[in-house]
C-alpha cells in the first residue's frame, strides 16, 4: 500500500548508515518516499550497536530510521552485487555515504549504476566531497565542525566547543534531501538523472553567513560568542533567581518594551543605551546592570512580566521538558508507533506540515532484514523458491 505524501511515487535505494545519510532518507520518507535500506548481513547499520537499547534495539537507530524497509545484502559478494543492480533498475534515487572511491573499488560506482539505470538520481554524501585534496579522507562531525569555523565561534573565550547537536551530520542530511528534491524536479522536466555531490564541510562553511561577510568587509575573524550576539545587545543568556533564561531584544521596539518591563525607562534617553549601536559599544556596562535586575525574580515571575509586555523571552529547557512542552504537544511533534516485536516506541516526528495534506503515515523502524522477503517478492518479482535460496545463501555467508 502506498503511503501519503508528495513523494509517494518515488522509490529510494538507501546505502547510507550512521547519521547524515539516514537523516536525509528519513526526511524523504516523511514526505512519502519508499525507502529500501540496504544493510550488511547479520550486522546492519553501525548505529544498531549504540547503547542504550530499547527491547534489544538501539535508541540511536530507532530515532532516525522510521518508515524504512530493511534488506540484507552482502555487497562484496557476486550474488549481492547482482541483487543490488536489480534493485537499481527499480529505483528512482540512490543515496550513499561511503568514503569516496570505496564503491568504485567494489565495482558499484556511479558509472556501473548508471549503466543499469541511466536516469537514476544519485546522491553521494561525504566529509569533504568527491573532489579536492581532502576528497578521499575520512571525516566525522567533530572534524567538520572544527575545520568549518563553527567551533571557532562556539563556546566562550578560551573554551572552544563543538555544538551539542551533531550539526555537521544533520545539515548534511538536510542538504542531501534538498539536493535529491531538486534532482527529482529536474528528472521530471528532462528525464535526466542528476548526480549530487554533498560535502559536510561545504555544508557548514555555507552557514558562516554574516561571519564570513564581516571577514570580507573588515578582515576580522570573530572568536567564540557564547550565547551572545556580536551585533545585537541585549541578546543572550541571563540568570533569574532560580535558573537561566534567554532574551532576544532584536529591535528598538522591543528595547522600549523591555526597559519598561524591568523598570528602567530612563535607559531610553541614556546615550549609552538608547540605540543598538550604542548598546553594543557599551555592553560591558549594560549587561551587568541587566543581570543584576533579572536575578531578583524567578523564571516564572519574568515569564509573566515579559509575556505581558510582548518581549522575546524563553526559559532554557532540557530534553525532557521540551518533549512534554505544551507547544510541542500541540504541534504533534511527538509521534508514537508500534512494532510487533519491540512494541511501542515514541520519537520526534517531522517538522514539515501541510495544511491540506496529511503526512501521518509513520511505520516503525525496521528490524535488521525485516523486509528482505517482501522486497524480493514485491519489487523484484522473486518466487518463493528463489527467496528461500537467497536466505540460504545469507546463512552460508555467515558461516
């Protein structure tokens, strides 16, 4: 049965594992694409082995592999390669995140893929891309954050940090999905299957935005900014009497509301603080004054006051608080699926919502090889005797 969603006519052959690639195919699956996830026999995706576990299944794998069909294929064996190319002829898109050159050495490179399906869309996600002096190097999220400039801007002076989220991998998944969507449109227009080359390093460098702009204008590379903003004050983290909050006083309209809310209307005419440029120049004076005021009330007290004055404010929530927050619940971001073997499982769903089309077609993350027989039968047309023969060959390869 076809799923709902704008991509329910698209079938994706997914050779990815860990995070960037699986995140990309999860995005596509939420939009309705059929995902055939190829996994190594008896082992599967690396993230199946990351603790903690839920009824024997890794929390990591469960969190980013919903709506997928798992098939075990030994891509190093001749039988596995033959099966792989059979699937290539039945798919619209192929996505992989092997180190550049690995698939070519296995005889599964882009030329071989295109010889079996000239119009298939191919997306390759790697640390540094398919070209350049670093092209064939291994790379992981931490390295990419370091080399992209992201770590130089994250943390406090003298204490550089990686982002709490693996942003290099996650942005790689986003750009991978975007590249595939663009290629699908091109294929619909011309019939031509594009080949996308997605580099995790390129992805994060592309996000430098105004930091790169400032360098080109001034020749200055900014250092770590903590939770503050280099060009807007006040904008950052502050302590109430019982915990931390953030304020984003982005415009002069909000500045006027803010000073009235905290009982400091005289700051509107104080030449040190009256406009944002002056507040930036005098932030070493202003920020301690704001900190002293905010520490005199609780987070709840300030929430009431700031909401009454329409001031951009938020408490800093932990993961548990986020998942149970009324806004997240109201938006339906927390989903639940049931698997016949490992039972009920909750996860964070897609943020994409269409008012006039439901994307509520979720299926549980698959067990290793759960859909092997289904894929062989329904997509490739294998008879039962041939399916049984294939399973026997998998058992032989394990021994």
